[in-house]
């Protein structure tokens, strides 16, 4: 008798095999049979009319703090994620000296918009070194598997103190010490190293984070230290400016050490066509023997603006600022007052810099998110902007925004796509997805709590890109599943998962594809210290299975905790057979 049998499902195996109907048997956390399974299971799931996929492997999350207190790692687990890779963009919480706890919290709060009060109350800090951090994670139960990078900012601060925080050049002794820490972390089980080279990532006081301007010799030395231990991934967010110079050291690192380098790729409104150039440089580097991959997103990096969000169009107006300290329900009563509304709309917005101006006054790039039919539109037309709607109705755009935010009892939201939406469509994303040098990523699960909820990416890939898109071509279901299972797993050497095949780890989603949907965003206050975060739930996940154990049924947690800390690349002979 098998431990678990999934019957009569439409198998989307993650290897881009055409869909087929079959049973799946699971024993001891592994898939033991696919086809017609004669033997019964101690438990059986009837998947007739459902699709059966591998569990999603999300390689870009920021659960580094949340993982220490939350065994569920929501919202990612709500969206069928069974493996989450943390420690991206150079931020994390190890290694750390006792007097740097608050500094790392403030850095994470500034870069990733995670409430500092929640981190301060939730993190136990029962570690100093990176191996001790992994040991702490290893001892905690959770519903899904987690893995992490060694983060550059923490390493720099640990070795260089304030000099590292100020982005001073590292000395040869500094570089040797940092390299030793990274090697130690890799030996303990880190999947790689991460850094940030973008001016967008700043501390709370507006300075760029440690490592942003690190010289090539520092980065190359760390890459060599990684390679001396074994396979690893060098992950980074970068402005890629100048692109050729960045690719020079990236290519050298990969070719000299064998380390895989991966960078974030988004269309910028400042250089709308630069992504094409970057992909060509990636292609050229790979043709010369480098292992470089661009991480792409499935929709814009966009802000969800509401009265409870980190920012909205009225945060710079004095009348609103006078109310901002009030508890939300009291503030909402004030906002309902026509006199208050008129005063806020009459106020000028204070100067907040170019980005602040876009986030508060960029009405030509703001849109209604939830449509009258209840659906969420992340690919709106330019003619549906707040500015266009206001002009058509003879109204002021800020008045239109105000009234939209007041919908749903003051819980209405406006969508502001910042990156990846220069031309008001997804055509460039479609092209990126078909490039052989890209990998789907950038959900930022656990981060940007006050204004973004892109942890819903895995579900959105199926709903929008396979089933619902109206403004351009869709993608085959088989390809979309492979993009967020096999392809993401392989980038990090997690070759024991991501494909439904005999011998592979039994991480599985059973999905009612027709009913699959992303729910509207909502702001909740369920982090430690009543910290705020924006969440989106999903419907249509019939079951999520981790290592053969059902963790969610019809969107509800079962209480089972089969998740583990992943230490290093994972191999299985079946992985090669499933190619």
C-alpha cells in the first residue's frame, strides 16, 4: 500500500511534456509511480478535472526574518510555493555581532519595507555566525523547504564595521576575511551569495546599502571563495551601469570560477530598450562559456496604493499629514468628511523628489486595480489611467483617486506600475520569457509589506499568462509550469525537485485550474508587534504537498510541518532521467 495516491489528474510534469492523465503514487517523500497505479493508498486524492503540477520553486524571497517565527511563510505557501530561496539582494541577518542587530533591522526595513518593529520583536537572534543562523533555521518546523544566500551587507558590516556600512573600499585583509565568511557559509549549506549594486536599494536615511559600490577585486575574490567550496550562485540586483563594465567582471567571475551569476532584469522607463542590450550581452557571455542568467518578473514591479499603504497620492499634503497619526478607523471617519476631502484636494503636495512625484502625482501611470467584475487588472491600457478617466469625466485626477481609495469602506486601491511597464503592455515580458537566458523570479515574497504583494506571482503565471490574457499572446500551460518549477530549481542545483518523475521529491500542487484566482489585496496587521503587511490570498488550490505530506487543503493549512532547511545543492538520479 502506498502512503499517498493522487488519482486521475491531468499531469503537467514540469519537463514540458504534453499534458497527460495519470495517477501518482508517493512513498517516503518521493514519487514512486506515475501512470495507472493499481495499489491503493493510505490516503487518496481524487484529482479528476484538476491539474497536477510540481510545487512552485520561488528563488527570490525575503523571508529572512519571518522564517524565524512564522512556520507557514505566508503568503507564499498560500500560492503553492513548496521551496523558497531567501537572502536575496545582499540583505539578511547573518553573520551579525550583537551591537549590529538594530542596524541590520533598519537596513532590511529601508531596503525591503518590512516593519522594523516586527523584526525586532520576532527575531530571536540566537546566532552570530552564518552557520549558527542555519542551525537555528534547521531547528524550526515549517510547511515548506527554505534555502538562503550569504548576504553581502551583513558580511561587510561584520568584517568592516562602519567602514563597510559607508561603502568604503575593502582592504586586502577585509576581502580575505569576507571571503572566508562566505566560504564558511557555503560549507554550512548556503546556496550562494547575494549583493546589491543598485541605487534604488537604500537605508532608512537614504544612503545606498553596503556593497553597492564594491570594487571588482572584492567581488571576484568572493566568487573564488565560493568556487573553492563547490557549486554556488552569485545573485545580485544591479543598475547594470555601465552594462559592459558590469558584464566584464560577471563574465570573468563565472568563467574563472564556474560560479553561476544571476541578475535582476526589468524594463526601466529611463532606458526602455536597455533590456534588449542586456540580454544580448548575456547571450554573448554565455557563448564565451560564462554561466549567467537574467531573472525576470511576470508583471510590472508595481505599487498598490491605499490609505493604509506606505505611500499614496496624499501623503505629501498637509491636511492629510495632520490626520496620518490617527488610528485607521478614526482617520477614515475624517476622510469621509466632505470638508476634509475638499481641504486635502486643495492642498499642494510637498516636494518629494522625482520618484516621490511619480508615486504621488503620476496620474497618467495610475490605474484602478480591481475592476467592477471583481477581477484584478495588472495589464491596463494607457487610456484607462486615472488621468484619462479624469479628463473624460471633466474631473481632477486627484479627486478620482481620492474617491477610488474610499471604495470598499476606505480599502480601495490604486495600481501604479513603476518598472516593466513603459509601453503600457506586457509584450516585452512575453519576449523576455521566451529568451533562453532568463529565469522567472522576483516575487519578493515577505518584502515590501506596505505597498507590494508580488508573492502571488506563481498563481498569476497560470491565471493571466495561460488562461486570461486578452491583450496579447498567452503561453502554454506546460511551459509556464516548467518556468517556475524545473527552471528555477535547476538554476540553484535543486535537481531533486521541480519535475514530476519517479524518484523525485514529492512536492506537488493539485489545482482546480478553472477556479484558480488571486484575491484582491488586503492590509492586515498580523506580524509581531502588530506589524502591517499587504497580502493576497488564492483560491483554486485543492492540495499542496511537501515531501509527500499534505500541507494545505482547499486553501486551509492542515497543521503538518514537513518543510526542511536545504543545505547546498540537491541531487537525484531521477533528475537526469527527467530531462
